């Protein structure tokens, strides 16, 4: 394991919160992700399903977590099922978790081998009225690939046709929205490593470098600090490429006079960070670039101040739109007449700022969360306004990750990462 051991109390507390949301006489099942094939005998790197990780800390394939609060046998209130390691697995892949190690990670005392699952689960199901099953209900999810959860749902419908099947997703979406201090501490580590990646490229970027060389510098810094991967595919977009919101080719030369938009974040201990910075390739903003950058930065700072308990995403985005509208008028990009005649479903500012300002972040980079839920302390959001002017080959976005506090302004997990013009230029021109 590359990352430092996470305190098992995180997972113990998460399970306590979860159990409070179940009906009486319920059993809930969480499955690991599959190892996805490529071709021939190739596979993609394993990435754990975030729900089973959030509940147990188990970061290993073919693992199953069962929660059965009303189990007649107290040892069956929570059970982990794991692959039983053997000499062949140890030689080819490395030994898997022992039962003792799994308990140390998760705080779960009852650990069985996966071969015992069918027998044990049948007994628990027959003693329960409800079976809680998982599906991917994220609004942005692509659900075309069959998952272990899909297969297990089919098995339960076939084997337990008279049971009441319930959805885990609404409970998990609600619970995972609010982070506890253990989670915030891990996210801070991810943000600290991301800071190192950004400071590294400030010393590296100059006219003539290729976008993928910059990506390589960031990746180097992530891996050398204990991160296994980027939290998402990095965007390293110079010049006009920055106007393509999900540009990931990262294969063009960075030219003198262009801006460079970099959207990247370190994954650490399965928790994500999400940073965007826009810098001048030659180390000096032009007057026009500085004006547009300053406008984005003002919107960013004012938007962050609105991440307070009692607000909500829908109202928040309306208010951010008003901030951006004023800045775009001042920059001469839209007029008051454009605003007066705008389509309410697609306001005038959307021509230059066409995406949302904030999303939940946590164990997923686009973490679970309800759009209509009132903000609470412990929620973590990105703030990422941008202005994209295709006619000027200019795209600027500035993004940090913020924790909502009980009172006052949110806590900026990226407060040490430079985003003022003077600081960026000073570091680059050294």
C-alpha cells in the first residue's frame, strides 16, 4: 500500500451512520469493482468501488461487505468476504489481505473467505425482510458496462423473489455528502501533493515544451509522494486547446504568448483533489490576459464566500451567473442588451462560461451529492469559474477545493497553492 494507513475509526463511524438509515430486518451488500480487461491477457489497473471503500477501507478486488444489523448471531452484524490467498497468488501477484490485516484496516472482526459467501448470505437473507442492493445512480454515470452489482441484483431477484429489494444509492448519496475530519485530513494530503505538482511545473514550463511533458512532470511528483494515480485524466491545454473543456490529448507544443490551462488532481488513499490553474507559457501575462484572469479570480473568490450553511447549489449557481455577467460586460464580451434579451434557459454569460461552478468532491472526484440539498458543514466543493474566448485562443479557469464550515467562510484546502498573478509570475520568472 503506497498511502499511509487510514484510521479505521473513519470506516467504523461511516458504518454506524449507515446502519441508522436501514429498515428493521435488513441486510445490505457492497461489492468491489471488477478488474476490467483490455485485450489479449491485459487488464486495467484495479480501482476499488468507492462505496465499499468508504464503508470498510478494503482496497482489494473480489471483496464483499455485508451489513446485517439485526443478525441473530452478533458476529454476523458486519462481515467481510475476501479472496483466500495461496502460494500461486503470492508468487504471481503478491499476497492478498489476511483476515487479521482486514480487521486492522476496517475494524470489522468477522472476516470470511469468499468461498463461504453464498452459504452465509443465504442464511442472512432468509432471516431478513429487506435486501439493500447497489446501483450507480450518479447523474453523469455511463452504466452500459455490466458490473458486479448488476450481476448480484439479478442473482437476488432469482434466488430471493419474495424479498423486498431496496436501493442503497439514496442512502450513500446522502451520507457521503458530508465529510468527517478523517476524510478531510486525507483530502488535505491529496491537495498538498497536488500543490507540489503545480509548483514543479511552474519551474518547468517555457515556450517550446509539449503538453505531455508537463503532464509527465506532474505525474512524477504525484508518484514520488505516494499517490498511485491522477484522480482523473489530466487536462494540459495550451492556447486554443483550453477552450475545449475536456481536452485530454495533451500533445501540442506550448507557444510563446499563449496561456496554459492545467486541470489535474492527485488521488491519495482513494480520495480526490481537483485543481485548475492557468499560467502564461512565457511567465508573463499580457494586459488582456491579466484582465480576463483577474475577472475569473474575482468570481472565484466571491463564489467561494457563498459556500455557507443554508445555501444550495441551485441558488448558488444563479448568483455566480450574476457575478460572471458583470465581469463579461466589463470585459466587453457581452452587452447589457445581450443580457436584457437573453434566453432564461441559457443566459448570455453562458457563451463564455458554459459549465457549472462547483461540484461535490471526496472519494470520487465528482462525488455523491444532491443538487437540491441545503449546504451543511463538512460538505466539500470545488469552485471553478472560467472564461473561454475561442476568438482569442484563450481559456482561463481557476479551481480550488473548499470545506464548508459551521460559520464563516469555507476552509480552502488549496490555500497554499498560488493563484494571484504576481505570485505566479514571480515564481515563473525566477
